C-alpha cells in the first residue's frame, strides 16, 4: 500500500512539474482569452447592430440550435430595439475539451425603435464556443436572452441554466396573458382621471417585476411595479386624455411574453 | 503522462456533466430592493399623489445536508402603495427544500407547470420530483399537491373576499428518448370546498384532466410538437351541474424544407366549446389554423408570411359564428454595400366577421435604420392604418404616421460613453367628424462613466390639435441617474426626477402639473 502511495505521489509530482503541463496551462489560458475576445467582439457588433460582422463569429455549420431562427431573432432585435447600453461581467469559463462555456452576468438597457420607452433587463447567460480552424466561434446560447429576446420562437429554443434570472417561462408550458380595460368616470373632454384595470387572464404569473402601460390616452408610458398572478387584476387610476377613440395599451413593447399578444389594447368609448 | 492527463480530463468532464453539486457550507444570501416615491400634483387630483414606499426582502439560507443540499427561502414586503399591495400581507413566499442528485422535495409555496391544459400554478403544499441521472432513454416524474390560497394568512383565518379552498393534486411522467424527443403524460384532479371561503355562493368547480404532450425532432427537417387533453369537469358544483367529457388539442409542425433558407411552421388548435380544465387553463370554444413561413432569399433580403384564421361557436351554442382572418407580409432588406443599415416593409390585413361585427383593418409600413461607424444613427419610418367598420361607420378611421430619429453615440476611454437622440413624429388621425393632428418630439441625452455611473436627461413634448374639441399640450422633463456601488452590479441606487405639464385649451380645471421623485435601490448580499 505504502509503495503504491509513494508511486502515486511521485507521479503527481512529475505530473505537476512537467513542461508538457505548463504548455497545456498556457494553451488553456490563451484559449480562454481567445473566447473572451470573441465574446467582446460579438457584444460590440451587437451593440452597433452590425449583423454581418456579428454572424461572422458564429458557426452556422456547428450551431446546435436552429440557426435560421437565431438569425431571425437578431434581425428582430435590430429592427425593434435600439441598445442604449449593455454591461457584462464574465463570471467564469469552463471547458469541455476544446470547447469553452462562457458564463456572463449582464444588464441591458434598450429603447423601442419608435423612441417611446426605455427598459432595463438583467440576466445570466451561458455561451458555448468551439474551435474551428484555430478560431473560436459561437455554437450555442443558454440562460437568459441577452440576444434575440424579441422573438418568442427563438426563446423557445434556448435552454435554461442554473442561476439565471427567473424571467424566462417556457413557452409551451402556459404563459401570462394581459388584458386592459379603461373608462373615464368623469366623462370625456380633457385631461381627467382614467380607471384602468389590467388583468392576467393567462396560465401563469408575470415575472418581470414591472408591467408597463401607455397608449394615446397618455403622454408617456407608466410602470406598475409588481407581478400579476393568473386571474389577478389591478385597478390603477391615472390622469390622461379622456377622449372618445383614445387607446390604452398594456405592455406596449411586448416586454412580457404572452399567450395572446393581440388583446393588449382598449379604445375609450 | 499524456494518457493520465486525458483520463483526468475525462473524469472531470464526467463529474461536471451532472448538474448536481453539493454545497460547501451553510450560508445566507438575499436581495433587498425597494423604492421611495413622492408625487405632487398642482391644480388637480390623482390617487398617485403623496408619498409611497415599498421594500422587499428575499432571503435564502442554504447548505449541505447528508448527500444533498437543503435550504429555506422567504420573501417579505412592506409597502404603503396600494397599487403594489392592496392589503397588509407581508409574507409573500415561503419554501423549504431538499435536493440531491436524483430527488427534489419542496414544501411551502410550490409551483409546477405541466401540460397547460392539465395543470399550471402554485399551491401551498408539497412537491416531489424524480430526476433521472441518465441523459437519454429515461423517465422523470413530478408530483404536486396542496391547497390553493392567495395569501398565507388565509391558512389560519378567513379574510374578506377570500375565495374557496381548492384542493389539487397533479402528476406528470416524462419519457425522454434522446435530445428533443420527449413524450409527457400528465393527470390532475381538483375540487373546491364549498363550505370554505368568504363568499358562500361562489359556484366552485371540480374535475379531472388527463393530458399528453410531445416534442419530437424527427430530423433536421421536421419537428412535431403537440398537446392534447381530455377533461371530466364541472364549473358549478353548487348547482350540481354535471361533469362533461370534453377535449382539447394543439399541434405544431415545424418544417425546414430547405435548411438555412426556408422554414414553415403550421399550427392547428381545437378546444371544444365546453372544455373546462379545472386545474389548468384553456380558452374554450375556438378552432385555429396558423402558418408562418420565412424565406431567407439571400444575405441581403428575407421575407416572412403569416396566415392565421380562427372561429368560435364550435357547438352552435352562440347562434352566429365569428371568424377572424389575419395575414401579414414582411420584407427585410439589409444592403451589403451599406453595412449597419436595414429597411423593413410590413403589410397586415385583419378581417373580423360575424355576430354583429364586420371590420377590416389594413396597415402598411416602411421603416429604415442606418448607423454609421462614426456613431451616428438615422431612422425614418412611415406607417399607414385604415380601419373600416361596415356596421358602425363612425368607428372607421385612417391614421398616417411619420417618424424620424437622429442619434449620436460616442465611446470614450475606460468604458465610458455619451449619446444624444432626437425623435420626432407627426400623426394624423382622420375619423368621421373628428380629425386630429399630433406632434411629438423627444430629446434624450445620456452619459455613462465606467460601468458605475450613468445619467440621462429626457424632454418629451406631445401636442394634439383636434377639430371638434380642445387642443392639448403636454411636456415631460425627466432626469435619471444610476449608481452602482460595486463592480459586479450587485448594489445599485437609482434616482428619477420628473415633471409633467399638461395644459388643455380653455380648460384650466383639467390642466395640471405633476412632480415625481423616486429613489430606488437593489442590494444583493
């Protein structure tokens, strides 16, 4: 037994002092650095909405999810949003042979392309990179939706990971569905109080923490802080433009993924 | 040595393949967040007026236990803002758990989402999950039971407007053949206790639902997703209404006839008129057919076509049937010669017919964005919408809208940046005897220092001129600042100051000014 222990100790010693392993460590470090560089380039291209440069860093051939849905989701992001700022903090890099998993915590501020509302989203995501001809390319995304959150079909494709923010609800498992009703108790003809009722008639609770509402009856969007459980309602009283034909809209930017996005508007009458 | 290394790498990979990892020690983690807000209204009244505050604490105490992990989680809130918290319930969430490589046990506030037709939601009770360690050819199980209560205090007293006690149990077994090939069976049973609750006349329901759900990727070209359920339920227990056997089905076929250039997805749904899912949910009485086809013609041009149709009145009980037809067509052009530019064309058409409604809405829009390498951004958009209501002519309206954006963003050293954006829009709404023009302007400027401090200044003006009633002029001035106290974004303070001026022509009683100050914080520990 003692002999075996000595042998093991020797082996471990040899193992630790061999130049070969130093090479491995150096190589591994440079691999990690390579992945970090590719990620920061992806991030920069995303912020600058340069889809050509963005997709050059993604391997269509090895992409694990549906590449076409992903490219559609990126196009949709660029069409719908203007990124204000994205802050990222790399949490860790783990390896699976040559492949690298990069874990990132992030905070993204963006506004809708009509310049109406600014929103902040936080998350934790995992990106898988593979080496192709000496260059690292992105082949899978998991966790919260740093990229492509404007296309629900893509969100279905993204697996959840431990530690992600709980704002991701699997699409097929029942979604919230917000509706809005409003009336002007003092009648029409000017800026007056409007009673607004927002109800979640969907299958699951909203988890975004905030629900925005707005519309032509208001001058800017407002925020209700809190979530709504299935069947739960909230009555809000807000001064606005009480005129026949003006609209009130809940979740005007489709920030909350819903079962039915077409019932978010109500016309004062 | 090389082989020993490979073996070690292999071993590490096998160990890290399992998601379960025992924690090192017991620790407390949490998050404290909230806000203080003051709203002051001149020349008017608003329920929002006054000082409100809300503070929420999430706390989790967790660590290793035997060969697994255990913990307790709670969330409490204190607020005087009625919009956030209508009553004085402080304890929002309480849960204890024990998890190991295979089992997960939870007690307290537990939630599960199974097949939506069968079960979805949270109860005060117990949840047990069995997670098979294998990656494929495996069965996983889930069981949940308990009482549905809106608040914890309803468990020891009857509160005003408290609903009936609902007893629920649900079970799911899921077979995974391999990645993206799954079949799930689920069963749920529910019954309301008519003697409980505040309102002794509430109808109450009971029922059992059996469901099947599948996701099967046959190959790169075809994937089938579907769910179906049979329910034996009643939604009026007090009147002794009979339970009926009804069914619901939803099928989605995802096809990729030409990989990476064409995809076409089909959806069919039919939920019978009297389908009641006692523990799950479904909007009964409709039949839908939808198709969405995308074609990436080349790197520069892609197009998407959506076709949807739906009808209700499946059993004729509504007398007349309502049909809805929707079509939309999109083109996205990204010229290769001008990088960072895109032009988007969109057309939609929607018809609603039947049961007293006969409307058509047509919209068309073109939007272009261009961003230069020097930091400038240009955006131009035009949208047209025409609503024709054949039954009520006064509801018909036409809207024309033009929008323009000019922005500039510049990165400075050390992750600092600043930006300025000007957005202008003009809208004309033409209605029977009630035309109006709206002019909107928004100026937005922001400055960010490192990842720590950011400041924004916004001015929004919105003026509306109406033919038949008073004009209005609205201005909003807003200042926002965010400060992160650490490098990882775990501790953040935000301040918002806003002033809104609302003037209505010839109506000083309705004109008012609003001042808002809001300080919010997030502290993770």
